């Protein structure tokens, strides 16, 4: 096959930073009134929030600095439990995160809970330019707006509990690296909650403040909030792995129960426009048997026996604009109690089939990868990566047959996100468009829905278990940038990619609430790419801004059944020399 420059698409915008979306009016879409099914609302939302060459999804169109939301939620009046900052420099190798549980698991204590939140959701640095400073965190966020809030429901451990051995609901405050005690739970209630689970288990929950993201991004913000939840879920899973703990999503819990468990349903504690939407609950345990958690009895909402304290801070002095379609899609994707998803992974590759080179090597520590992860703000347009590094990164994105591969052991469904790759600079690999089918059974259908002229050649020397295919050779740098809202980072990396969701079939199979899960899965893929880039000595960046239908056109996808849900770029970063990096916490300076 001849190599050629793959042409940008008609009507492409000039390259460079995307402009903020045009001002939009959240006019009624006829689907908010109750006559539409939840699935119709989801599909209408998805269509409506696409970016097009000629029109971005509706947003305010400018930054309303007067109403900028506070990125830090606090509960005034709640007791605060300061977590001692863990000593830096833990030698645990990065590769060990993936090599099965670390033995023995750390006992649950003030120190281990502190380390867990440090790795999962804490601040990792402050950046400074002139008089302006802003924090970065272990979990990334679209626009660094951080709509995701973290919670834990913990037994009394060491100095975390109150005298009298009480369990409690905590909110994690990243700026302080502290837990705010939102509710005290009596012993009977705690036993009721945890009785089905192994000794030493506890819960973590995630919620979203949609307003934080909508403030800047308008209607598309619900998508970004869900991406961020996916990144945070992977971050929690990875943190748990570093302590030798398992983590599994409790996918059968209803959002009503989850809101009650985390105290998010308490009208009296929140301003009406700044409520948090319950997203997910996960169980963490030092000892979870496989197969996981399919037969446990469901959790129940709190009744009596719980004493709440604290009131949520106001995040913005006022809200200049509301985004009713976000409320509509949030409502349409709320989950009722359901049976846990159980799926068969026996046709998936084994670890040996996925990794050509042994995975038990490398000098990077888990801590350096987790706390050092950063988004590249620009890529250098020259760094190439080895084929071995490329194959290893992609292999990490596939669940193994035994379902032991972290973080895919945390979610029970087979992959619904597949990868369309724009390969620019991978040594020994022709530049061009490639595909990675994250579920090997989906290769045939992907062949059918994409361009008929794609060649679908197996990549030579690629590990036998890696479903990676060359579709078309050619220089696709301009194409990659163009479809990513003209962002040069997508063309200047070693490779960039589109995460293509098996969309309508997922909604039909699991219900409209699974719209959120598709973004979570995409965010989890992204979080692994971030850490894998650290391992390869380069950087990655999530790309939420892309032109939806032009991406589909690039792959020849005409059916609405398959939709791009997220983009990513990986490559050699250009550091911004104007920025100074400061420690995340003052006490770090003394270490
Ligand atoms: C869902 C999501 C979408 C993002 N979209 C873009 C994007 O379109 N362009 C970009 O340059 N960075 C994008 N980013 C990167 C964020 O700007 C970055 O995560 C944030 O500034 C925090 O920096 P950090 O990742 O170094 O912690 C995105 C990140 C996420 C998680």
C-alpha cells in the first residue's frame, strides 16, 4: 500500500487552540417534558452537545470570572481529621501495580487511608506564573475545574474514628489532605452495611458538581464530568493497588441509595443550584475473592442511626446561567437498583499473549508515576517512541482472561470503548490510521462499520493477544489535529487516538444510565495512558474537545450506533518555561 498524506476534512478550521464555544441558548429541546424515554433524552443530549466545524456545543462563550466556582468543596461545621502527609519516596516499582495484589495488603489505619487518598485524589503540585497560582491533582480534570468530589464510608480506625468506635461518612478535602466527618454511623448500621463483605472493607464514593464544569463548557459539561469520574475511578483503583487492596465498582446500587449513603440527598446542607450528583460507589477490601461480588445482598439507604454534621460551602456567589439539558441528562441517566453485571471474559487474551516483553521490569516507582503525572500542554512534534513501548501501552488497555489486570478488575462489563489510532511517530511502524479492538469479539463488527477500503492488516511482530490492526497508511498529523478541534497536540505527539464507543448497543443492553459508564470507561483508559506515558518518559493529554461527526467520518463511521467518546494524545512534551512548580503541601518542603 502506498503511503500518502491523509487529507483533512472539508470545512476544517484553522489549527491552533480551539476558541471557546459560541454562546448558546439552552432552548427547550422537546425532550425535557416527560414525553420522551430516558434513552431518547440521552441520545438527544449527545447529538446536541456535539462540536461541529461550523458550531461548537452551546456554552456561555466567554469566561464569567465573577461567578467562577470554588474548586474546593468544604463542609462548614463538620469535624476535620487531618491526614498525616505520607513520607515521600516509597520504592514500590510501577510495574508491580499490575502484577497482582501486593502482599501483604496494608492494614487499615490512619497512615494507610492517608496514603490511599494521597495517591488517588490529592494535590500533587501548585503551578505559578507571576502572582497567579493554581493546584494540580493526582486525578486530571477537563479545564482543571475538578467537578469530582470524593467520599469514604469508613469504620473507626486509629485516630480517624471518634472515641467509642464509630464508623462515619467522610468527605475528602484535597487542599487540606483531610477528611471531613459528615456523619456518624451507629454500630448496627455499620454492621448492616458491611456484613456481606470481607473484614476490613470500606466504601469510596464519587459525585460531581456539574456547575463547576458547566460554568466554562456549558452543555457539553456533563460529558466532561463523566470523563473526570472515570479518571478518578481509575486513580482510586490504582491507589488501592499500591496498598495491596482490591477495589470493585458496586454497579447494582441505585443512585437514590448512593445519595443517601453519602448525604447528597440532604436539601438542608446544599444550595439548590450547587447540589452534587451521585455517581458511583466502590468497595475497597484487602481481601476480595474472585469472581467478585456478584451475589451480595444490596445496600440500603440510611434510615435512622446516622447523625449528620456540616453544611456545604457556596461555590459561586451567583449563577449567571443555568443549563437545563444537563439536569435532563443527569435525570435520564440515574440508575435504579439492578442486578450486578456478570460477563464472560474467557475469550480474552492471557497476560502472556498480551505482553511481548516481561512486564516485571522498569525503574520508575509507582509513587513517581502517580504523583508526577501531568498533562502536556504542547507536544514537540519530534519525539518517537519504540514499538515495544507502544505495544505495552496498548496491552495495558485490554482486560485479561483471568480478569486480574488492574484497573479492569474494578468494572464488570466487557470493554465498550475501542480505539481508533492516529500513529505519527512509532519506530518501525508506518504512520497511519490503526484500530485496537479492546474486545477481541468486536473486530468483525468494527470492520463492518468503518470504511470498506480499510485494509485491517495485523501489525507485524505485535503480541499475539493484542487486537491491533493497520487500517490505512499515511501521514495523518493534520487530520488528527483537525478533528481534535484544531489542537496541535493531537498531531504533534507520537500518536493520538479517538475512543470509539459501542454506544447504542450499550444503552440497549444496560439501560440509559450506562451512558455515564461509557465515559467512565473512556476516562479509565485515559488514566492508564497518563501513567504509561510517565513510564515511557513522555507525557499524555486528555482531549475532550473534538469535532464528533468529522471524527466518525475519518473512520468511515456513518451509523449513529458508534460514537467517539474521548480523544487522547501521547508524545514528547514541550515544557512551559514560564511556569514554576511549587510543592503540593507546605509540609512537603520540610521532607
Ligand atoms: C476529560 C478531559 C478533557 C480534557 N481536554 C483537553 C483538551 O481538549 N485540550 C487540552 O489541551 N487539555 C485537555 N485536558 C487536560 C486538562 O487541561 C488537564 O488535565 C488539567 O489542566 C489538569 O492538568 P493535569 O492533567 O496536569 O493535572 C483534558 C483533561 C480531561 C480529564
